[in-house]
C-alpha cells in the first residue's frame, strides 16, 4: 500500500490557476485499487449513523442520500478523483458561507475563495 514515503504533489484547480498540494499518500488514484475490497469489507463492518447535517461527497459533489450510499462513496474515495471545486461550489449554492479546515496542515482551504474561508 502506498504510504507517506511516496510523496507526490497533485494539482487542484484554484481561481486564476492551479495549486500544488503536498500529500502524504497517494489516495484518490488507481494505486489504491488493490486495497479497495479490503476497505469495502471494513466499511461493511462499521456502524454508520445518520449525519446531523447534509454531507457533500467530494467524489460526487452532491449530498449523500443514505448510509448505503455513504459506504459506497467512501469506498470510491480511494480511487476516484476529488471534485473539490465542484464540492465547494455545491455547498456554497446550498448556503454554506464559512469553511473551516480541521486536521494537520492547511491544504484544502487554499483552494477555497478567500471570502468563504
């Protein structure tokens, strides 16, 4: 399985150009396909609860409809491209006006227009 030792700099669209993202693993690409079945099995054993709010998938750029769809979208997340710009646009269209990034580093919000971050 790819790990942090395989550092790559994927590019994500940003207003006025492209932005390189420094990532620790090669998620969201075909190199993760070999573990997709294992991941799907782990997801099948995981208890999911309905979210308290809409969750927009960066795989589909749409809100997830039910828990079965959430599992499937999470499985796809390993190998699917990230539709970040479309996801942010969808959330903005749905009324989201403030985006807060949680976790180490500040990578994703660099692709969000500054008036929304």
